[in-house]
C-alpha cells in the first residue's frame, strides 16, 4: 500500500529524479521519499554525455564510480572535427580539437535507459517508495506549514496523497512549471534537435592510417563526445554501449532547420550530405528517432520558500554543445538537499528564506552565464580557427571557475553565494565582451574569405596551455584566482588579435578591461 503522506514527493523518475532520490536517502535516511512516474518503464533518452561537474557529483556525492565504470563508458572528453564548405572533406583530413591523453577528471557516456533502470532498483532497495505508471495531477501547493496535496491516477485506481516537500523532476513535461507559469521562452537562441540510436556504427578508433591514430597519442576517439561542426549547427556521435551510438543534429532554426529532419528519411538524407559523418554510418541501422522543436528555455524560479522546487529539464535547459545538462541537475539537486537540510535543522524562517533566494539567484546567474556561451555564436562553429579561439577560453574557464568551485562545495557556502551573486555582472560582462570579440573575428574571416582556411590538416590538443590541471579543486587566494583568470583572458585576446591580423606586439590588458562591458557598436 502506498503511503498517503510522504516527507518528500518527487514527480518524475528520470535522471534528475533518480539522482535526487539517491542523494536524499543518503543524506536523510529518516525521511520518507516517494517517486511518481507516469511511464511503466524507462526508455532511450538523449542527454547521454556528461562533463566534469557531473562526473564529480556522481562519483564523490553519490558513490557511483564503480557502477559507472563497470556498466557505462568512461568518456574521453569533447572532440571537434571541421569540414570544408562543401561538407565533403574526408574524416582523416579534417582539422581536429581533442585530447591526447586520458582526462584528468572523470566523466561518463551514459546509457540513460540502463542507468535509470538500475537507479530505480537501487533507490527502491534503499527505501524509496516507487510509483511507476502513476500520473500526478490536481496539485495544491501549500503556502503555510500544512502539507502539499496531490492526486494520483493509475490504471487500477485513484488516490490522494500529501507531502511536506514537492519536487518537480518531470522533465520537459514540467508539471509545476506549467501550473505555476514558470517557463520563460528563449527568444534569442532558437534551437531544434533531432537524434537517433544506431547499431553497427564504424568505430572512430578503427578509422584511417596509423598516423591518424597516433595524432591522439593512441587514446580513444570513439569514447569522446564527437562534434562535427558547421556554421549554425553540429552533429554529435556519442557511444552509449558496445553496440549502440547516439547520433544527433543540433541546429539554429534560422540556419536552415526543416521539420522534415524529424522524420527518418529527412534525418538520414541530411546526414548523407556530410561525407565524414556519413562514412561512419554507411553500414549502420537506425533503431529509433526523436526530436525537440524548441530546445532552450528558462524558468522564473527554481526553489520556493514554500517547500517545493524544480530540478533538471523541469526547470530550464540552455544548450547541449558543451553537455551541461547534468551539471545543472547536480547543482539543483545539491541546492534542494541543502535547503531541506537547513529546514530539518530548524534554521530560522528568515535564514531559510535567504538561502532559497540566494540559491535561486545563483542558478539564474549560472543559466545566463551558460547562455552567453551560445547566443549569436553558432555561426562561428564551422571554422576550426574560430572554435579553437572560443574553446581555449571556455574550457579553461570551466575548469578554473565552475569545476573548481563545485569540487570544493563552495556553492553550498552562503558567504560564497553572496559574493558570487554580487560579482555576477562582471562575469556576464566578460562573457558578453568575448562574444563581441568572437563575432568581430568571424566577420573578419568572412570578409577575407578565410573562414574555412584552417579546417584541413590542423590539430589542437584540447588541454593545450593548461598546465595547472592538478590544482583544480584546490583552495586559492583571490590573488591566485584572478591572476589565472587574467592569464586565460589575455591568451584568448592575443589569439584573436593574430586572427584579426594585428601585427604589433601588445602588452597584456588589465583584468578590468575584460570585466567592464564594452559597447557593441
């Protein structure tokens, strides 16, 4: 018999809901947790690629390292290939950005269906009350100390439940977001995607001569998240098991998106126009297909003073290019667990409200920072030189700022949150300034007809110029932090100047130059 009163009810038993259930049971074994999922079983989903914050969350926070290493794929970083304008370059001739050694910090390629099935079993064994095939409706949120009320419908019956905390992890169904009118459409970054699972995809590690293999020092290209990059769109290849590879297209709707791509014939026809990508698929079999017409959206609120919250795609989604989706789940789940912990410890109502407000403000900041990596910049993705310029800003910044902070749990420190929120304008200014710089360089390359000139025969080690990987996650003084940021920013500026044809030697710019918003004129 189901409990009609739960301490915590989670709507959705996908990745976000399952990970949160595990985290809550490990943190609060005395609290009752229930998960409600309208489907009877798990299924193939996109979102298979994780990056380092998620890797740290899954291994350090949730203790899943052995399971993930045994049953999923340890990822060999992000990898990027670049084509000629006619999209017919042989794969082995394409310029490439990617790793030449095993990543210093672990991340994983996930078989989402298997992971969610296994997590359901783990959570149920750990005492989570699981309700598959159960649709939750008629949610009545409480604004007092009284519990939230909701109704549940299965094939066999209907019943009423209540809970102290209600968490929406229902994915794009976004039960609470729709009910509470929280969804914010993204009008300046209109993206669509289509994807499928393929069997018998040619293994990237078996392609080309030995010289091509040795370009990455004998490491595995196949286990990377591979991007074939074009102006306005990219094609991903992600292995999710020994037999199956996920392949998808992400495209700005203004870059030529057509609804026919969402059908099998249109999807395969489009892939065939790309010689390198199609060379891996010639003998492959498409198992299934899915699509999103509108990828990106925000939310007005992640967490409430009244004991409810959102996590995962029930809240917001930015852009999949750097695989940040699960990073947001890690942050949101950490914040939800932290807020519940504070209430359990009997913190004053004012302090709890302050924590909720700070957590919301930080997530708003992180979402906007993520969006400024992508808005108005998809058009430069097809140029090796442009994406190399952008990558050598974005990747070290991710390690130096976001990953390092997460590994130290600084986001769970209220003083740190206050400081980060106060500093957010300068961070966002820097991202906007670099966005303008990248667009300026792109215009120059188009004007000089050199946009595609570096797309053949070049190679860049993904961690080139980053000699401080072992220091990521270690405490730093403010001086050390800003000194490294100054180095990262000036290195990017210097490379941009080279692409712009600036020949005179320029002295390093002060950090303030990058943090003060420049006119876009």
